[in-house]
């Protein structure tokens, strides 16, 4: 399914940076989880309870690792989208500028597109996309 995206590239890049920060926090929590697991293993001497704790902590770490992979995918998509949108917007703006012979005075002149009748058109183009 194709979705239209109407977003500012800078906003998308800012979201990607924020997600990177969240991923860093998540990695810290993952390391803390392993530290807690190690401490609990040292203190819990019951074979059944110790194994149950180790299994639960391992399962939590596995789930956290999957979350980290998904978060990295989201970060990659945001970063790529922000860059490609910005690049695409600049390419489209350049096409508009070339097609309308856009001048520095903010007026477009289409003398080169006047055709055989010799007509020319001028006007303003809003390029604030």
C-alpha cells in the first residue's frame, strides 16, 4: 500500500535523532537487565527459582533485542525518508526553475517557450514548497 507523506525533512531528521537517543537509553536498560540477572544468580541459591529467574531474564533480554532491531529499522527508515524527501524536493524545485527560466527577481519568463507566435508570458511563481 502506498501512502502519501507530507512532512518537512528537518522534522523527519529530528524524529530520527530522537529515536536514536531512545535507542541508546534502551541499550542502557538492556545492559542493566543483564547486570540484575547476574546479581540474582549470585544470591538465589534455589535451583528451581534460580533457573526460573534466569529463564525470565533471558526471555526479557531476547524481547528487548528484538525491540532494538525494530527500533533500528524505524531509525533507518526515518533517516532515509528525511534525506530522500529533501533531495526529491530540491530536484523538483530545480525542474520548476529550469522549466520557467526562473530569475532572481522572483519573476518567471517563458520567452524561450513562446513558440512560433512570439508570445511571451511573465508572472510570479511561489516556490515556498
